[in-house]
C-alpha cells in the first residue's frame, strides 16, 4: 500500500527517513504505507511542528522513524581474559646436560639396584652409590662373584667383544645414514687391537674359540637396530665404548696379573687419552640428541639399560 504526500513533504520525509520516494503526479509523491503512518504519527504527536504559515517544520536531529525513543545503552566493560598458566614438563634426571647424561643416570640406577639386591641378600640394607665410571663392564668382584678368570673364559670374552666391535665399525663405516658419519674414525675403535691380541694368543698355541651366544646375539641386535633407528643404535654405540673404558682398566689389571704374567693387551690401550676420545663422541651424541623427540630419548634410555645388560653377559664369560 502506498501513502501520498506533496513533493515538498515527500522530499523532507525522504531526507529524514532515508527512504527514496517516487513521483505519482506533479503535486503528489507516493511512498510506502508504513513510512506514511510514521509520518502521520509524528505530526499528531507534535502539533507544534507547523509554523505560522501552516507549513510543517522538521528537526532532523530529533526525528526518529521509530515511534518510541531509544534508550541510551551503556556498553559494559568486558571481563579480562584469564590465560591458563602454562605448565612445564618436569625434566628427566640429567636432561639439561644432554642425552648422555640421562643415560648415565640410567647406569647409576642399574648399579644401585644391583647393589641393593646384593645387600638385601647379605642382610645389609645400606644404599650404595656409584660415580660416573660405574657400568656393567666391571670386574665380577663388583657384583659379588668370585673373581677367578680362566684363560678359556677370557678368550671367549675377547672373541665375542671382537665381533661386537667389528659390527660397530662396519655399520658406521658402510651405512649411508648421515648421523653415522659423525662417528667414524673416533680413535676409540677396538677391532684392530683385538685382532692383534688374538693373533698373539694363537702364536702361544692357544686355540681361539668361535664367537658365543652373547656376542652373536648382541651383534645381530645391533645390525637390526641400526636399520630401524639411528638414535637407538648410537646410544648402544656410545655405551659400549663407555662401559669398556670405565671397566676395562679393572679387567686389564686383574687378568694381566692372574693369567698373562703382567702382559698388557692392546684391547685396553688407546692412542691418546681414552677419556678425551670418549668426550668427543659424547659431545657429538649430545649435539645430535638436541634434535631428537622426547619419545626417541625415552627409547634411548631403555636401550641404555639393554646395552649394559648385553655387555655384562659378555664380561661374565671371563669367569664361566
């Protein structure tokens, strides 16, 4: 429905309401019915809207299309956004210093657990601590065994150790994995020294045995692990050398005195400071470990425990 008004009135109403009206004649303009009703109501409620000549007077600033006035609303201040406090994960023992330090804590725990079992069986509940040089490759004295090495057992230990160290050398030398390239020619390699030691025993008319189950099992496990995960293999790589250096000095002294008339084997000799050479490997491994996920690091800690147990099985060949 349309509502008609004069052109002047329609023009004024159009300016006020913002509605565009169209001409229906030269004297009248048609516009929507609803707008016309609002216009009539406004005039009825404001009788003074006409001047002395009878013309309508509009005040655009006070005019409202809505018949009811709009109350001024006060914008409420939004409540402050409360941010959740960020929770930081508790670090693993030694984590701030690198993956090698984390593995050292694993070695300490294994050593302490073994000591507690030993003390418990002896009726002694005192705790036993260990330092950085504690490892599974130590003399059987440290485990409560009777330290009576035999030549046969010692040769088995050397043969199985040679197989394990040969496996380490072959993997890092032949693998295309970029991580393994950092651990070539570290100065810690033991294969050449072991070959010379076994050759010397052979010249003494001592039969050299074949590798036994402990060495074969560990070598096979290392090969499979190297294909599966570089971080896990490298943790074994470091721990094998760490255990040998840490416990090798004890083994050297006692075996030399009891079996070899004081002869020092090349297996336990390094060109340079063994601890410094090991530190170089440790620094490289820590650097790589910075890029490993926490899940990979946790798996490495489990592999560290496996490494010490594998090494321990080979060492115990000496007294079997």
